[in-house]
């Protein structure tokens, strides 16, 4: 079965968290844990990440009472983003001004460069955060421009899954919509709450929507091609093994407790 790697393009940590929790994250990449928008990412990729970790453009900032590092080199033109992803490139969880941390992120950068150089075994995912300024068509235009840039350099058209959120009035109305577009896959999540803040940023109340999406046969075919049924079987087998390991672990703990 062909190996396929999912790569998050932001806009924040949600996609990476979802991939990790559903056991689909093989490696980490530079946009998996921070705050970015597609215009920043376009510039970063066009310049081969040359200024991404450049200390000349890095500074400390305070965001929601937490010290983070930001990169002021990159710009954007379209006023279509949630506020936290358009106030400079943000390294939310990594102090890249620390040389050792910067070395770790540099390894993620090299992995990403490799993915861009030959993206045929990668699937990129971009999550457009909900805001009153949202403009899905404008984001799609930017995403297609990013794809054009990758194809121009690599000779291979990257595969893209684009995810965005719309709101419904009641939890029972939550659902998701899958659309195959000429440029890739568009997924719209219809939910009661916006994925934001300490309690909801990871979409805890809507994980079932992600489970259905990630196991949707047409999406599996898009990602894995002719091997999609083998991937289906692999996931079922691995899920069974994890459940069995969990049962054994609980049983071992119970036996140890009752031996005392």
C-alpha cells in the first residue's frame, strides 16, 4: 500500500490535533502548531522558507496572557481572516528564539521542503477559521494560487483538503458536507459552536464529524487511490488492537489494585 502523509497548513493547531487523535499523524510540520493564514504560507513557500526562522524578524509578544514568538516579515492583503491568524506569523508553542528549539523546527522545515519538492505522496489540509470576515471563495482563490506555485516548482499538482465551518442553531442540526472540486476536496462542518477558546479550539464536541469525514470512502479514495480499501482495513485492525491493549491495561491495573 502506498504511504501517504497528511500535512497541516494551519490556520492553527486544530488539524494537527485531529490527525494525532485519529492516529493519522506520521510526522510534524512547521504549520501544525502555530497561527498562520494562506497568504503568509504562500509567501513562505515562494521564498522556500528562507525568512521563516530568521532571528532578524522574530520578536516576543504576549497573546492571551502567554508569551509567544512572532515573525513580522510576512504580509497579507485580504481582510478575510479571524484576528488571531493575521497578526504576524505566530509560533504559539515553540520559542524559536531558543537555538535548540529552532533546530527542532528547522527539521520540520526540511520535511516540509521535501514534501513541496515532490508532493505526490502527501495530502495537505487547510482549515479556515470561522469569523464574521470569512470569504470562502477568496480563500479558495488563494489556495489555488498556492497550489499553482507548488506545481510550478515541483512539476506535481499537490492534493488539498480544505475545511471550513458554518454555524447551525441546534446541536442536533450538526452535520458535514463533502464536495469534490476541480482543485481538491472542500469540507464544510456545520456546528453549533465556533471552534475557539481554551475549551473549544480542538472541536471536542464535534469529533464525530471528523471521524466520519476522515473515514468517508470518497475521501479515502482521494487520499489513497486504489489502496483505499486496504487503508480501511488497516484502520479497523489498528483500532481493534488499540482497544485490546486498552482492555489489557485496565485489567492489569485492576489486578494490581486487588493484590494489595
